[in-house]
């Protein structure tokens, strides 16, 4: 089969209609949830890992760092392969290898062995970004935003529920059981994907692998939409990381003194917000991506007001978490919808490049949150989050006014496809 991805799906006998079916979209979302959860399982398990392996508490946090380093490397060197190789085979390979890496993590008896296994877990977890690009390629243009939004919701659910699930399993068995259970689930998932995912070829990229990786970095220079939306991603995920990294500190300290399981339950509030953000994809499909972005960034900034009262009102915290997670995911889905429209031939490289901004923002937000809380307390953390969020809103206002003054268009979908020179030469 030599046709491109869309025509391949249209002629595939298992597809009754062109585009991405609801069942396949759901399968992709579940796969993303399980895969991304592997990156975040370690956070509530660090104490147990340190005691089991005889590692100093001050050093055990390197486990999280190793996983994130692996994830960053995967974004740069594995995700772009989706524009070169058959995506179904690439996805299956990553899922099967993930099962092996998870089993190795659970069986680790030495500190360095655990670090190595967790680095590989992070490296292979970027299958979620390959799936997002696959969904964007298979979906018709009119359903692309909704498809990306649904799959992205699976990613968010995996992130938010990983902490609670890991803590629950560890309380019943041990931290090793978390990784063994996830390994078994990944093998089951690989079987389902092998049977259910259609074989769809992508447009063949004639470039070699080194040239493909080089072109990923070139996208940062040649695609202004990627730079603008990437900067928004950096800021919104920095704000997201500020909350979820520092939140455990006041909740676990007196007078609240909540358990890890109870703290993990706040992830359910984030789930509510993330699920609501699925609608952002449908709005983006209708050409309202810029409007959705502006409204969501405004809500993101306002969400820090109830979050400020975390130490005195858990109800206020829940309200703030719902608002923040809705806003972050609405912008995230809209960002991807817009950058995918810019270069239909480079979905995998685009999502890899875009998610690099996500990784940088998450890392910076986590580091800043713990430092600020140690120095000035929760009020300063809330102010930090609000300032980051407000900065994203200001950048959106400035970049949107530049686009609209040049084109006068109210729809976001045509904007990324236009060359910056066309508005000047027409009329």
C-alpha cells in the first residue's frame, strides 16, 4: 500500500468511514493514559524505594529526574520516527519494550539498575506523542481537534491518576508490585493494539534519520506558529507543575496532615477539569481556537485566587484545581490542533518539538515551586503561578493582535497555513 495515511484509512476494509472511529480514539486514549502513568508512578513511591534500596532520601529524587531525562530524549530521537516509519509498528515496539523496562524496574535490587530502568521507561513513554500524531493523521480535518482532545484527555487522566493508583497498590503490596502490574498491562495492551489498530501508512519521508532529526530542530526556526504555541505550552505547564509539585507540601504539613492517599484524591478534581477540556477540540474544529485560548488563559490566571486559600479551605483548592486543569488542557489541545494544521506532512516532528517546550516548562515549574515554598510559603507559590499564567495571557494577546492586524481573519484554522508574506501581497 503506497497511498498516504488518509487514503489508506479510507480504503482499509475495517474502516466503514474515513477518519478515526470512536472505538479507536478510545483505545488510543487508554493507551496514552497507561503509558504516561509509567512516568509518574515513582513520585508517591520515593520513600519506599529509598528504604528498599538503602538510598539516602536526598538522592532518591534522582529517580524522577532520570525518568524525565529519558522522556526528553525520546521526544527528540524517537517521536520523529513517526514521520519515517510505519506508526503501528513503532507504537507496538515501544509498548512491548516498555513492558520489559517496567519489569526491570520492579526487579531492580541495585540503585544504578533502577536508574537505568527508569530512564528507559521514560524514553519509551513517548509512545503517547506518537499516538497523538497518529490520531491527527488518521482523523479527517473536521474531526482532528476532537480526536486530539480525546487522546490528550487520556494523557491527562494518566498523569493525574498515576499518583493515587501507585499509592494504593503500594499500600496493598509494595512499590515493586506497581511496576510489575503495569508491565503486565502493557503486554495486554500490545495484543489489543496489534489486533485493533489498522495498518495505515504515512507519506514516506525520503530523508535519512539524521536529516529527519535535523529537520526537527529546523522547525523551531521556520515555523512561527510552533514557536508561539510552544512558548504558551512552556508557561501553562510551568504553572501546572507549580501547583502539582508544591501542593503536597502544605497538605501533608500540620494542621492538615493529610495522607498520601488522601492527597492523591485531589487528582480526581483535576480529572473533572481535564474531561471538560475535551470540548476545546470541538471548538477548535469550528475555527474558534484563538478565542478558546484566550478564555482558557484568563481562567488559568483566575484559578490561582481560590488556590491561594489552600491552607484554610480544601473546597477552594478543589475549585482552583478544576479551573486550572480545564484551562491548561484546553490550551494544550488547541495548541496541537493549530500546529498540526501548519504542516500536515510533519505531525510527529511537530509534536516532538512542541512537547520539548512542555518538558522544559514542567521542569522549571517544579524546581521553582519547591524553592519558593521553602523560602516564602504557599502564598508566594500561588503568586508565582498567577504571574506565570498572566504572562501566558499577555503573550497570547500580543501575538493574536499581530495576526489579526495582518489578516483580519477571525478563524484560527487558516492562519497557520498562510505564509507571513501573503497578507501583504494581497489587497
